[in-house]
C-alpha cells in the first residue's frame, strides 16, 4: 500500500529511496545502509558482515641466522666428470656436428 492522502497530525508524505513510491513518513524505516525504505523494500543486514576473523600470525616464534655457504672442492673431481673439457649445451652440439 503506497501513499494514502489523508491527514495525520505530525506526518508528511515521503518517497521510498529504492522503489520511488510515496508513503507516509511514519511508514518508512531506515535500513542498515542509510536508505529510508518502505516495508516491502526493508531488509535486515547480512549477519556475515559482523563476522571477525582471527589474526593469522605467520611469523615463527624464533629463528636462527642464515649460515654462510661452504663449498668443498675435491682435486681431480671435475676432470673425472668431463675429461675432454667439453661444455654442455650449444657448444657440445657444435662439437659433435649437431647444429
């Protein structure tokens, strides 16, 4: 039921912010987003809007400093793997005639 043009003391005609129909101001309700709406357009706020998540702390409680790299060289090891001194990749392909 929209606007009824009869006199009521202290009431006035007002427009619904959503549908645009005229109603008595006393029939309009303020919705959660601030709109003044008629009874058919009024809705409650979604309860999930009030859900608060727990803080997700991803920092470990303690850490150790990062250690410095230690390289070990074994004499003759590289010569055993690659006795001809061939570098692999395009150079290897050219050496054996594949390019």
